[in-house]
C-alpha cells in the first residue's frame, strides 16, 4: 500500500497503463514539456522521460487534438487526452458531441472508440472561463460514459476502467482535490489522498459507493461536493441527525439502484452539485428518484447548487457561488421538516 494524492494516483495509473498496453498514449497541451509542470496540474509530470513517443504535446487547438485522438481510437489505439481546463471542452464540442460520442453508434458497432478525455473542473480563483463544471452538459450527449473520482483510490480504479473501455469516457477531476504541490498547489485544496493497493484493480463505471451510512436522510454528491457532504453529515451528527452520503462515482452509467435503496430507507433526499441549478445534475437525479420511489419520499427532494450566474472571480463571491457544508446541512434540516 502507498498513500497518494489524486494527481499522483492519476500519474501512476497512466504510467502503469502505458507500460501494460503499448496502444495507450497521452495527447494534449503542455503535457510533456521538459522541465514543465506536467500539464496544468502535474498529472503527467515526468512521463515523457519514459514514453517519449507516446506523450504528444499539441498546439492550443482542442478541436484539432480531439479529432486526432478520435481517429487514433478508431484505428485501434487508446488515447488519453488532456484538455487542461474542462471549460476548453467547449472549443471541441462538435468533435466531442457530434463525432466522438456518436461514431460507434453510427457505425453499427463496427468501430470501437476507446477514447478517454480528462477534464479538470471547479471554481479555484481563476474566473468564469476557467472554473465551470460542465458535467451536466455531457449528460445530454448519449454515447459518453462519465466518471467523477473524488478520492485517489477511485481516481486509479476509474481511470483504469476508462482506458480499458471500448467506449469514449469523460473523466472529470476537481482541481481542489488533486493535492498538487509546488507551483501548482491550489489554495483551499482538500486532502483526497488514499492508500493505493499494489495489485491491479478497477472501479467499475456505474458502481456507486456509500461513503457514510445514515438513517434520516440521503445526500448524493460527487467530486468536491461529496467531501462537503461528508462535512455536512458530521455537523448534523452533532444535532442527532443521521445522514447517509452516497458518491455515485460515475454519472453515466449511474447507480440508480444504490440511491433508490438508500432513499427507501431514509425517506429524504438532498442532492448537491457545484454549478448552476438550472439544467443541472441535481434536477436529473431528483426527477429520476421521484419517479422511482415517490411512495417512499416523505418530503420533496431538495437541491443544493450554485446560483444561475457565471463563476465570480472575487474570492468572497466565489465562496458564495460554491456550495459548502453548512448550506448542505441546512438543506437536510429543511427536508426533514417536510
């Protein structure tokens, strides 16, 4: 066992997967600059020393390198692309949504598209164009699988599962969970490190996990919000309220059975997300669970999300924008009052 941060865990997994399978390669902006940072958040630091021909630096052209990676995947390679900031996926939306997500379906299954796109998300003092959580947008693009690791253990298992999958997989990573150091250390970072087993393992896409058991209310959250939900559950425990915290770990496929089982036990559901409430992940989960177990709900599902505005730059406003533990705890209190 070795304790690693998420950034270290992702780096180690890329190294292991490229060693295991010569078809795996990495492509993106500034991922293999000698003496550089190893991408925007150190994940690929030093990999160019061992995999010179499989660490491909690209121009600042997201649509361009996404197309290159798609072609490589169709021809039998297994690309892992790095978009630096999740916001920049918007520069490649035609390639991502109209091509990558649909090519296997449109070919009648003749093509496989083993394509992984890694995308850092979350508000971290960089303003509206480098801080968005775009997970909800890609729920509207059938063909993608979507992973959201909140711990280093899951970062390893989900990335391995993604690389070995024959479908395109988006891996969203929160910048405050990387645990990066030195020049890439983030203000406000959380410790998401884990003990990583030496043996090979995967976390299956579509398999959620109960992070904390409880009996009074269920909280569902991913990435940074999962950690805030655990903090909220601790606050509530001091008041005699038992909150169960579920981390779906992947959004597509989604472990609906796990959430339904919990809601049928507790009778109350709070869903937390970073990003605008309108059209967000919260609404999708609330709607599906309401349809599945309306008879078990003792109160309406409560959503905790960011306001419907661009991410602010001023630190106090950014803190207001991003939901925190007290706000999640208050939502649980509210739903328990019915």
